[in-house]
């Protein structure tokens, strides 16, 4: 793998989607940057770097991008894989503490917005041949409600709107934006059965596409993109 190999940055690099996405991109020749609270910069190698980050603090995002530019370079693919949202009382959702809402919005929306800003700044520096792709790991909460997950749903819905707007606004520049949402074959949410390897396969596919596909990328394991009616 050379210094000319493309770079993928995974923000919120957990043990399921994050780990499998990293492997899928490494297998395609990408250099990988993993950003999470638990990683250590001392584990860095020439082909993979670790960026400690707290995505509940949006101010930490530009610093992570800056460190990555100084080590590996400018990422052409950014995967935002973090999620947060404490459960609320199903029968009284508006009793949720404002602090819980603030945390959910910081992780699910504000830090994602800052990451998308940083991604665009980087895309402007990359050659025309680079696949400039931003993928947000979402779920069905932008199209449906689950009684105890209002806070998470508020953040996911806001970011879905951002992704839709960005996909339209930057299409002529070749920048791609996706809200990815794994579903079961009948359209039901994957819930706790999300498949990390399936995400990795789909994310590589999206990165390798030459043009913007459906911004709301609902997909089924082993099938790929499948459009479902909004609920």
C-alpha cells in the first residue's frame, strides 16, 4: 500500500460496523483512520492511524481531521458511524432532560455537520479522480417513531435532512452524501441485528460509484439498495 492509496476516515469506529467497514476498505487498498474515544495514537502505523475523539464535543472534530492530514493525508471517504440517545419515558417523552437532548444532538447531528464541513474542505483539495464520499450510518428513525427513542430520532432526522440537502447541492462537484439504513427484506428496521460486514460491503460500493445514488440508502443484507415506502 503506497502513500498514493486513498484514505477512509471512520468516525465512531466501534466493534461492529466500524470494524467491518475498516476491513472492507483495507481489502480494497485504502489506508484507514479510526476515530473513537477508546483508541490510542501510540498504536498508529504507516497504513492505519488512530484518532482519539469525543463526538459529544463538536469542537473535537476539526482537530481529528487536522491530525489525519498531518499523518496520512486528506480522506476521500468519511464514514460517520457514531450514535447516541438516552431512552426517554415512552408515555411522557417531553420529560426528557435537556442535557440528554443536547448530548444526542451533539453526537447525532452537530458533530456530523462539522464532519461534513471538514469533508467538503478536504474534497476541494483532492484530484478529480478521487471518490469524494460522505456516509452517515443512520436507521429508520428519520421515517418512523419508536416511543422510547425520541431523542435519537430527533438527531437522526435532522442529519437525514442535512444529507439530502448536501447530496443535491454538491452533486455537480461530484461529492456524494448518503444516509445509510439497513433494513430487513420486508422493510422493517434491522434494530439490533445490523450486520457490520453488510455495511462494509455497501459502503465500499457507494465509495466506488462514480456519481450520487439515492441519498436515503436503504439496503438489505445480500441484496443491496432497496427502496421502501416511508412509514
